[in-house]
C-alpha cells in the first residue's frame, strides 16, 4: 500500500465517528474474522461501529470473538428515525394505538381488539432509519449488489466506501479500493491495514485474525500462502494468539510399536483360541472329539491287523497258511487305516522273539531233489 492511499484512509477514519462494516451472503470464516477484527479494533479506538451480514452467521463462525454483534440489518446514522414494528395479521386485531410519556419514557400502547393480540413482545421489531454511517467498509464483497438488502443506492450518497477484497472478480467499486489477489487471505489484508494505520491488537483481535488466516491458507499448507501471511502470523502469535486446532491424520503404526505379538498368523490364532465365542469353542470341541474317535478307530484297526499277522506267523510253520502281508505305506486295506512301516517292523520282530518255530531245537535234515553222492 502506497503512502498516499494510506494517508487518505487515515483521514477518512479520523473524521468519521460512526463506521459500518458489511460482509456478503454466507461469508467464509476468513471474511467474517477480518470483519470482526476490524470491528473490535475500531471500537477500541472509540468509534461507534456496527457490523452486518446479508445472512445469519454460520456454525463455523461461532469461535470468533464478537460474532454475537453481527446483525442482518445495518444500523443507520444516530440522527435517523426509529421505527417500532408490530405484526398485524388479522383485521380488527389491533383496535387502536396511543402513547404516553412517563418518567422520561415514551410508551406506545397497542390496544387489542376483541380477539386479542396474536403476537408477543419478542415479535416486535426495532429499525433504525436515516442515512448510513459516514464510513462503510465492505469486506470480501465482490459486487455492491451482493449487499443490496443492507445498502441501497439512496442511503450511500453521503457515505465513503472502502472496498477490501482479494478476489479477482471484484468490480473495484468504492471510494478507496483495496483489492489485490496477491493476498492469500483477507484477514492478513486487514491486519496489514490496521498496523499501517498505527492500531494495536488485543488478544481477541489477534485470535480472530489468526483464525482467518489459518482457514484461508489451509493452516499455512496452501501453495498460495503469501509471505505476508507468515509475517502477520508471527506478530499475532506474539500477541498471545493461539493456532487453531486441526484434525490430525492417522499415523501408521507397526504391530511391534503397538505392543502386539509379531508371531505368525497361525500362532496368533492358536494363542487367541481361548477367547473364541462359546459356539466356536463348541464346534472346536466336536472336531476334537471326532479326531479322537478317528485315532481310536485307527488304533483298533492296527491292533486287529497285528493280531492277524501273529496268527499267520503261528500257522505258517504247518504250511496250511501263508502269513498275511502287511499293507504298504499309504495304501488302504479294505477301508482300514494303513499300518506304518515302523510299527510292522517292530511288531514282526516282537512276534519272532515271542513265538519261535516248533522245530527250532530239532536237528535239521536237508531234503531236496538232488542226489548226494
């Protein structure tokens, strides 16, 4: 901002005791924060300031200091008229209106008709008429038509307008135009203007401005964040403003860092079987019983097969039967379980030791078809 424009703004502010500030429809947090920072600073400087918005403030604005001072009607000059409005729905609801003056108060008396009044005191509206304040700040309003419900053409004839915005589509209206897209937020624009005019910040004003800058720059992560945003933020932090809280992204943590077991999935599954639901434990128990029954049947089949082998060995010496041949490993025997080779060898060795042939001690005589000379 050049010195000539700054001097012009300073003279305008000094000669106007009443100042109005307006924002557009559904303003962003940055725009509302800048307007309220301007409101608080000028009010502290002794100005009579009012701030208005075309629409009611949003929920995201609730953290801003002074948000309760924002209205949807712009107050005019204190020399204007005051209008008291009563709802009037049915003919004959109000019989007559009169007034009295008592103890320095003007009492407006609305006499009810036969049906009575359908409204309460909360429905009564008070409107200040007359011309607008001598100085009007528009904050983040690209077109003056956007605030036509607050400012009409006739009421601004004697009003000086200072246009503050960073949007490229701004129509550059007003007596003083402070529009530049190089600013990453309107809050940093207002902060720079107030500092250039010699105003100081209290902690509430500083907090509003820091909230606005953080919101407009995505917590200073936007690539469009200007150097001025960082410089202003440093000044605001020195004024005891606190950076607003932002949602943290989840951080990936390994199982070892979480304190969980690093065993194989099958091992972790075996360890966690004690915590299975009752139904799963019951199914597992049934499976265990079936497995145990299968093992018992296999053992019985093996025992029967061993007995058959023993019987075959005992009768072999008479030549009436041949010893039954044990099934090979991996082969089924009429649906029976196979006998392991190791078991066959051990069983056969035991049978040989326990049941020797009957002619073991009888002298052996060679018998054959070959004649021995």
